[in-house]
C-alpha cells in the first residue's frame, strides 16, 4: 500500500469520527451547542411559511384556513379567532419533535388522519373547539419524534391532503336506514368478535368489552364506563356501527391505524377521566358496511390493542473505534420502530421488552482510485448483533447475529462519508425491524 493511500485511509477514519461523533446518549443530549433546525428545509417540505422563536428554539409553520366561511353563534369567524392550523418543530436531544393542530371540516377528518398515520405521525386528539359553529369545524392534533426531514415531509403530506380535500372534496359516509327498525344477526357478530352481545331496542345489537383501571386508589370497571362498545344497526348487508374504544396511551395509535385500514371512521379522540391509572384514552368511531366487514374491522382493532408491546431500546455497544456509531444506529432503530410497528418506545422501567445489541465491526473497502491514488469509490459495511428480550421473564424473543449491511460511496457524484454512513444505519435499522416483523 502506498504511503499516500495509507494517509488517505487514516484521513477517512478521522473524517468519519469528526462528522458522526456525538456527545451524550440518544436520550440525553443537552440543549447547549445543539444544531438549529433547517428552517428552509422545513418550509420546503411542508409547503408552508414559518416563524422562528429564538427564545424557545421552535420553528412554527402555519396553514391558516381562511377558506372556511364559518360562523359561530352568528359570528363570522376569521383565522385569528381560531382557524389557524400549525405544526411546530423543536430539537429534542439529537432528534426532532413535532406537534401540531389541523383545522378541518368533517369530511376532511378521516382522509387527513389516514395520511398522518401512514406517514408515521401520531394522532393524539380529535375534537371541537367551538359550539354553535356552521359548518362544523374539527381539530386534529398530531405529534411525532424522530428525524427532522421525515417529520417535515409527513407534515407536508398532511397539509397537502388538507388542501386537496378542501371545498367539499372529502368523504362523508351515508346510509339510508332507520336504526329503530333493525334486523341484525347478533350471533354472527359474536362469533367474529369473540365476545357476547345484547339485543337492544329496535333490533340494534350491542357488544361491550370491559376492562379495569384505578381512580383515587380504587378499582373501577365496566359499569363505571371503563369499556369498549359497538352498536350495530340496519341489516346484515347494510349496517352502521358506532361505538367507543378505551385504550392506554400505548394502544391508541395501533387501534387508530387498524380501524382506519378497515374503513371505519374516527369521530373523536379524547379522555373521559382525570387522575386515572393507567391513563385512559377514548376514541369514538362510525362505520358503514356489512355487519361481517364491520365486525372484522373492530376485531382486528381489538387484536392490535391486545398485541401491543412496549419496548426500550438500549444504546448499542460499539466495538469499533468510530465514536458515535452506537448513537446513530440506536436513533435510526427507534425511528423505524416508531414509524413502522405498533411497538411503543418507553423508558426501561416501563417496558415489557428490551432490544439490545452491538456493532461488532465496521469495514471500508476502496473499490476504485483515480490516477493520483485518490479514492473514487468505496464500500462501507457494518456488522451487527441484536437481541430482543422479554424483560418480565428473561426469555429471548428474537436473536439476530452477524447481520451485515453495506453502502457504496461514489465521491465524484457528491456523496460524502457523512451521508453514506447515515443512510447505512437507516438501511440497517429497516432491515433489523423487518427481521423482527413476524414477532411484532
């Protein structure tokens, strides 16, 4: 190996260390010295103009709904009176946090919600801010934690869907039936849901699934309103279902995604109590279709709720001499789990499962050089082990040994070691999650 090439490889290693190295853990990077948000990039990806708060370190983009000609109790409303949609971005350690509120008409709610969920955002509330409003205005709150670009792109798609469905171009389910004259086969619904139901007046059939929580130190359950219920009306072929789901915070997103995938509309997300343990969230739903399809959609949501696991992702051990790789991989894995699975990331003492692992090796191979022995192409490869463990029993759920992922760099095209290693760990996180997919 020539002296020039040796020096070049040493320089490459130093360059990676300088670019990728970060201080602190994935969950513990402080505010001081922290890089600011790419505000121009956020504006471009969201398609909305924003304002920067130096005091709070927050960049807020806005989507005012001046197109909604709403009146409240006879008052003609304007945007400053509460018709301004927004999304705010803030650095949170070495990740980004987003929170926002979308102003929607009723026919926009579910199409926009589906986009938010599909893009990895969390939908955290759906409710009204007014009474006596015409047309009725709804407010959908969203949040997320992860990569700044991914979050900004997701918000941009939500904003685009709002614009696309404005002016009555959304979705309104309709069914011409009289609920008091229903003819429903309750046994079919019971067989699908796996829970007993009760005939109600007028032929309506209702299934209730209770659970228990504590309030003020006392256990409360089904008869105190701690339940999920669904009422079916109409006929087996032309039916409507409405109801209420009770969920913990960790269960909310999986249930939302499953109901929306089944074509069941969400009409409210809120809480019914205060000071309960664990915190209980409620969503109200409305669906139209056959009783079989509707019951199967609700069954899948119940199954998703029952299958929710919480997970803590330990910072990976780093057996290489490249400082910061452990944080890059751990961060990418957390983002991928949040975006692609129903698993919920929680602190270790609240988790029922733990993911741990190590980066056992990182190799660079020069693929081609120019006439002056400068590197034109290089392949970088990471070698990783990972273990997923049930924290309650100590049982290993899944073990992945020696997984490898490679990335090829072409320096002449403008690629850099920084972008290549970032993409390498993102690809690695996706592949690791795919390996665990059957166990999620």
